[in-house]
């Protein structure tokens, strides 16, 4: 019995030893696993439990204009953060913070309950709110400095600058394209805590300083930008247009001097505006350029020597191509004219003829060379390529319409860059928006030199094209862009907008592109007015804007006008102001114009002047012709209110009605108006005749 017990005991001891051995082996295995495979993870968690790392945001670089004037800066602001492990009473903390920071209390409570070492409560708050948070002195809640982007000029150059997100990351404009230079590198404050969440006084406290971002110097000149935006505001009010764009570029180096779109937005409050207003239509939208594209057609046919300046063309008013009639803008056509006059008059029939002579392959060669259908590679986001018919699919009717600026869609930046190439002796340059990047010590990190894409035209050809475009302003459809004392080269454009199924009635894009001085170009300028109400011809509404902007820009750049003796006849000292002859009879209008040395050119058949080109107030050379339209005023359709003209003379009533786009049908001519039909206050369509009785 004793021996049996002894054996049993030995077995039990052996089993116990085996169990202990297994346990020991498991512990040893676990230890080896933790030591060799999980040591990094354990160390990291240990550090996370005792180390708190509070981020310190880097100050973003400043954006300057070309002369060192601030366009975008970073200002210090404070952000509220939480260390949940240190919060004693989550309910109370959430309630107090939510009230001050205007946050949802339940959402904040859930955030503070999460097991995490650090979390943001609310970032970039104002000074007064930060002071209230400090006064609370809540455990586990702290404030740290961050930087917030501030645009001191509000809307100015918004589509160039863009804006930043909450993490100071660039989201649009040069803020986005040069984000890697501007953003810098964030730092942090490292503090060590004990197991109860108390700061350890003698522990390792480290401050890792942030590295500030580099500064950007743009090609934009803030003064020219202000001039451009001032004129855009004015033309938007006067024409009630849907949108408008102006780009000014230095043709000598490709630097953008100003770029603006209206309507725009304030980048300080970008989230308050529709995202549609963030779109930079100067680089992102394509449109049919209309007659401004005739600069390209002119350059191409001149380069290929397929037309001479004095070659005669006859314009009967329309031309047939593949069974389709292409009309000239002038009713009845321009008759016999030289090629120079074809360009001056922007004659569609003449351009169709030379475009067809040029042919598909040659035309596309120049279109490609000028950069249409491709990115210009300007340093702004969202650039479009434009829209072109594939060369292999282009038919004669496509070539005909492309020669007058239809059947092709270009971006504003493409068109002004092409015009700048003509101004710059045929050298196509990449448009640039940034001049240089500098660090905080002023050292240049990256500089930008003129970037020649290719030589598009010979210098001898550009000289001829410049002279033709100068004559467009001095003698042709661009008279309203004239600036006394300067040679201005340019081209008007009026394009009917394309919609579903074809061209849209009463929706036009008016434009003018040109450069000055024509003999030594320093500024190339494009003006686009989208869907103006009322007058819509580029020569009527876009050319005057071009003239107003260019005049102030040349004066600001200290470009001296030519002395009076150096100007050619029909220029500076011989230009006079065109009077209004709208609503006068043909004989009266002719006499008025002849009195001051202008010639009346009658368009259409009628008894009374419905409209005139150039518009009243324009300046033109003595001996110049004023086109008088006698049937249909050149106004878009729309209802207006008939004014009260009783008590006025025939001349006064005519002027009042003409200002609103109404015609006059006088009964009697002497004395003053005693009654009228329609009555004052009546709503009528633009172009309606108002019967006015004089006694």
C-alpha cells in the first residue's frame, strides 16, 4: 500500500513538473516574442502614455507682387486642443467649451471620450474667444499658436492667389501650385507626463521649432491689377454682363501683369461664396473668339505670302462654302476693298476667301504653332486646352469658319499669349505668373527667366501685321481703343455664343485684344465681356475698356506719348469727338457730321438713324467715316420703360430716347413735345419707335 502511494506521488510530482515546464516555456516564448518582435510597439506605446506632442504650425511664406507689395500674409491665431487623459470632468468640460466655441455639445463630448493622446477641439479662433477659453483654465484643454492666411486686399487678384484650407494647405491659385515652397515644415512641443497625467518637472521637454515657408514674388503688379479690376467693375455695371475678364501681359518676357475675372470672391471668406466663383475663367474656360482670332489668320496668310496688302477683294455681303452661306457682319457687304481694309473692317467674306486659299494643313500649322489646342503651362491650376476640330476631319466649311474665329474654342490666356507673340516679333513665350522664390534671408531659391516656346513668325511679317493692326484702331472697327499720343494695335471681336443645337440668339461675347505702343510693345491686353445686355459689339463696349485700361497702364509705366509733331496725320492732334446723331433724320445727321469734318456712311435703307458706329463720345480722325444704321438699332432684345419726353425739343427727346435704345417718330419738328405714344412708364422692347408730337 505504501509502495503504491509512493508511485502515485512520483507521478503527481512528474506531472506537476511537466505543467510547470510547459508554463515556463510559454513564459519564455512570450518573453522572447515581446523582447524581439513587439519591443518597438511596446516602446512606442510607453512613449505615447507619458509623452504629449503638441504640433506647432509653420508660418506660411508671404506672396508679394513684382515690386514687393504684400498680397497674402500669415497672421498668428490660436487653436484649442484637448488631451483626453487629463480631463477630469468630460461632461462639464464639453458643456463649457461648446458654449464658448459654438460647437455641438454631444459631438464634443464624444470626441473627448475617445482614447487618444491629442485631439483638436476648434482651430484658428479669434482673440476674444481664445481669451475666454484661457479664463476657464480647464484641465486637459490647451491653446497653441497657428498661422492663418490673410489677404489684405480682399478680392484683389483672388483668382491668381487662390486660398488655403484649415491645415494651411493651398487649395487654389498660386497657393496651390507653389504650396511646396510656401508651406514650410511644422514643429512641435514635446512634454513628458507621469502615470497620473501630471507633468514631470525634470523630464525631457523639447521644442522642435517650425521652419517657415519661402516667399513668392509674382509677376503681377498690384497697381495694374487695381486698374484692371476697377474697369471690370465699371463695365459689369454698365453692360450688366454675365462675366468679364481682362489679362495684361508683358510681351517681352511673358510675365502676367494683371489677371482678373468678374464676378469674383474674397479669399478671406472663400467658403461664403459659390464654388462657381472660384473658377478662374481666364485659364479654365474656352470660348469662340470671333474676330479677334483674325489676327492669327492675318499672320498666317501674310507669312505664306498668299495675299498682298493692296490686293482687291469684293464683299457682296455673303459667301457660299459647301452649300452654306457665311454672312458679313455688315448688311449688304463692304463692296470693293484692299486686304488691309478687309482687316480694318473685320470683313468676314474677305477672311473666308484668304482662309480657304491658305488651306487646311497650312492653317493648322499656324494654329498649332501659336499654341491653340494645347496648355500654355501657366503656373495656375485648372488650365483648359481649348477645343479644336481634328485636322483629319476638317472640311472647307470648317476652315472658312475658323478663319473668322468660329468652329474653334480658345482660352483667354491662349489668345493673349498669341497676341503677345505678334507683339514680340513672332516669339511665343510661356506666360508666367511667378518671378522668383526667396527664402527668409532673401536668397533666391528659384528664379524664372523668359521661356521661349518657339519662333512663330518672321520679324518682317510681324512688322507688317503690327502696322495693319494699328490701322484697325486708327481707321477701322477698333477706333474706340484709340489713346491720344500712342500707336495702338488691336482687333475687335464679337462672337455669338454656342449652345445646344447651335448658336444662341441674343447671347454674345464682345472682346478686344491688342498691344501698345504698336512700334515698341510693352503691354498686351485682352478684354472679354460675356453676355452683355444691350450693345454687344466688341468695338462698341470692349474697345473702350481696352483704351481706358491701357491709357492708365502706360501712364503708370511711364511710357511717354509721342510728341505732337511725330504723330502722323489723322492721329493725336487731328482726332475729334464723335457726336450723337441717333434718331436724327439722315439729312440732319449728315450735316451734323460734316460740320466737324466727319463723313456719313449710310447703312440700310431708312429715313432716320437707328444706331451709329463709332458710338457717341468716341474719338476718331478728322475725315473718318461714321456708319449710320437706319433700320434696326444694334441693341439686344429686352424690355425697358418709356421715359417722359414731353416739354423737350426734338433734339433733346431724340437724345433721351437714343440713350435707352428707343427710336423716335416725330410729328412736327418745331416747338416742344406735347404728347407721346407709348405713354411714359409703358414697358416696350428695345428698338421700339416712340411717336412724339411737337407744337
